[in-house]
C-alpha cells in the first residue's frame, strides 16, 4: 500500500477523528473509503454522458410550434413572471 500525506485544517481533522471513533475505523480507512466513493461518483457522472445524450431520443420528436422559437425574443415575453 502506498502512503499519501495530506494536510487538513484542524476542524476537519477533528471531524475525521470523531467519525473514525464512531465507525470504529482508523482515520486512514475513513479517508480511503471516502476517496473511493468520490472517485466512483465522479466516474459515474463522466460515464453518464451529457444531458443531451440522456434525451437524444426526444430530440426532433415534436411537430408544430413556431419555427423561430429559439431565436425570436417575442416568444419570451412574460417568461419567468409567474
């Protein structure tokens, strides 16, 4: 196992120590678990693709409506006033 030295503000170190005591784990184990969870979450976000990728099947599925909806400021009159 490799060693990593991290400087923590005093308050964060105290919170880490309290959590480690509550969980009956070493501070190093708490940090390893937290870092692993952060990396999993970050990787899942990047693997998910963009918002456009999530709704790609909906793009272009509606017919009708004004052709200049995205470019004509008149269509925004009153937007956000409710």
